[in-house]
C-alpha cells in the first residue's frame, strides 16, 4: 500500500526558496566579477586551455622528407582500432623498395573513441594523435577525415615529419 502525504502549507510556499536561490546566484556572480583570476572557467574561443603535448586529439598522418606519406598501408592501425573507424585502400608503389602505400586513408572521427591504439600499433610512426581537439563541423561528411585532412591540413604547415626516415630504414635493411 502506498501512502501519499499531502504537501504541508509551508512546502507550498515556494517564494523563499526562489529568493534564496537567486541570492546565491547573485552572490556568485559578484564574486566572479570581482575575482576574475580565481574562476576556473575560460572565455572560449578567445581563450584556449593549453593542453599537454601528450593529449590525444586529432590524428596526424606523418610524412617522409619528400612530403609523401610515411604510411605503408600495413593495416595494423585498422586491425587494432576498437571502433573500426579506420579504412585504408592500399596500392602497389612504383618504387620497388616500397611495398605498398595508401591511396585512400579515412578515419570516421565520430566513431573514434580517441583511445590511441592506432598510434601505438603503427610500426613506422606514420600516425600520431596531436593536441588539436576542435572537431566541430556543419556537415556530416566533414567528420570523415581523408589523407588531405590527416596529413596536409593548413595548420600542419606541409606535414609532420616521421621519426623513421628513409636513411634509418635503409640502415636497418628494411
Ligand atoms: S584513436 Fe582508437 S578509436 Fe580512434 S582511430 Fe585510433 S584506434 Fe581507432
Ligand atoms: S598508419 Fe601505420 S599502422 Fe596504420 S596502415 Fe599506416 S603504417 Fe600501418
């Protein structure tokens, strides 16, 4: 049996509660206006929070010294990706020293969980996760990042060089 209590006359009288809440809000507003340095929020986008270099944000496909992609289309990143959001199409390279390269490399960023496993799995430092975190876009298709976006977007200034360069690869007899 459920017993529903009638609300007391006192609890029906809500104006004191509203005024108390308003008083707390106004108190905090004036505190924040007078102690702007002590508040934790920042005025984004004018102010940006400095994320650590280790922050795993938007992906970057690194490049060789000649500007071509470092990726060898080995598929390790796509295999390890738990969200199955990486799709790669491989092709034979004209250079007999290069087995394969990606003619298409896409990441569906809306499915990505930013776990970093692709970066960990890559044997040649061809994919990294950088400090960028703004992924807003107006159209759904803008959330599928292709090679141009991953390797040559303007803020990468021509591409990020891979640590594994051609000389090292040759020296290791790969
Ligand atoms: S960060 Fe994780 S989920 Fe995102 S592409 Fe890499 S492996 Fe997949
Ligand atoms: S990014 Fe690295 S792991 Fe992924 S296909 Fe290219 S070389 Fe392989």
